[in-house]
């Protein structure tokens, strides 16, 4: 491929998982058999790593498109319409005539982690070849949301697309989702050498590596070839390792309501920082602020800062930074 292709009008393409999320607000307790628990409202949102991150980037004023698959059904139409209303291009969203749109039921219980009931639906059809149309006019950043949970997104085929993207000057960002214990290292060994930023959370990283220490997790992924590794840890902050920077950041104080989409908001903030040429540390701060903003409200994107809100928050809040030993 030519190293000087025509430039896409979309500065970022977020590819991978797109879902219709059914979200309940935090409950006092899970219903007992036969019990009815009433809430003020149940929300229908778009979700999934590609959709959430794209919507959050759009809130920051970044031109963004989604590459994903939905079904030919009401939920697929809802997802595409919601993306368009958020300012996200759906040019690369494909309609699967044989599978329904993916859906997730998200159950929130106060002081407990979220519970998920998920149907894969049209996401089963997403393959690396879906990215070929995207790479005809390469974006500035290609972000993959929830690699490892997309069964037909093969590691060897994704590695080829990442390699092609980087040769065209595209920044590659990889996020993962691990549905449970499994053999994930072989897939990552193929893709991470072509990955500029790898952003798993600490629970996912432990399932992948069988290592609990986030610093050791990040070091392992770095040795596997990722140029930057950021391990997100919820209210415990982040650990970030690259050849230029090795730090641990605390989290910003925030009133927690719902953790859905917090990691995707973090990714959006980091990508926005990359596009602006911010330092690694400032990318981490913007990402952490955006992730913190997300968890203030029920749903995956409702609470996420606008650009002005993010900048005001960063000016008025400090976060502890601890250098890590080399």
C-alpha cells in the first residue's frame, strides 16, 4: 500500500462491538424469585466498545466513524440512528441479514459490580476484512473495541490490517474484553507487535496473563510488542508503561453511579489526547478525567464530559502521579 494514501474525513474509526444496551439504575438488591423490583426508568442505549468510544469522541468534537455490524431489525435501526444523532458516521456499519443486533442486559446493584446478560448477534459476523474499506482512506486513529470477545475477528487477520494501517501512518489502539478464563496470549502475541496503544483493564489482564500485579501485567504486554500499555484499574487509577514513561496514576474523585462505559470513555480521552499531540502523561490525565465523568450517570455515555467540561475539570483537579522504577 502507498505510504501517502488519500486522507479520510474521519479522524478516528472505532471498530468492533456495537450493542443495544438495556440498563437498569442501581438496585438495592437483586430481585428474589417471583419478586418485582420497581425503578423510575429502564434505559435503552447503544453500547459496545466501538459505539461508546465513538460517541464519546464526538462529544469532544472529534470526527469519528464506526465500523461494525448490526441486524436488520428495530435495535439495529436504533443503534444507527443514535450514532448519527451523536454526530458519528455510520458509513462503515454493515447490516447482517441473518443475525439480530447484539443486545446486553446490564443489571446494577449498589456497592456491587455490574452483571451482564449478553447476546452476540450480528457481532458474530464482524471480521478483519470489514476494515479493508476503512483502510482505503486511512483515518488518523484506528481503534478496536473489545477484541477477544468477537469470535470471528481472527488475530492473524487483524494483525495484517494493523500492520497495513501503521504503514499508512495510522495510530492503532487496541481494547479487549475477556468473557472468562481462556487462552488469549497467542492471539495477543500476533497483534500487539502492531499495536501503538493497548488498553486492557486489570481484571482482563489477569485473565490473560494469570498475573495479578498491574505493573507486571503492563511489563509483559510491553515485552510482547505493544508500544504503550495502559492498565486501567477503576477507582484505583491506572498503570502505564512505554519506553518513554512508566507511571502509576491515582483516580480522580467522583460520585460513582454506574461503571458502564467508563473504560470506553477513558479510551476516547486518550485518543483525543493523541490527536492533539499531548504528552503521554497528559493523554492519561485527559483519559482518566473522561472515564471518571462517565460513571456519574446511568448508561454508557450520558455522563461523559464535553470538551469544555473536560478542560475545566483538568484545570480544577489534580491527580497523584507516581513514577515506576525501570
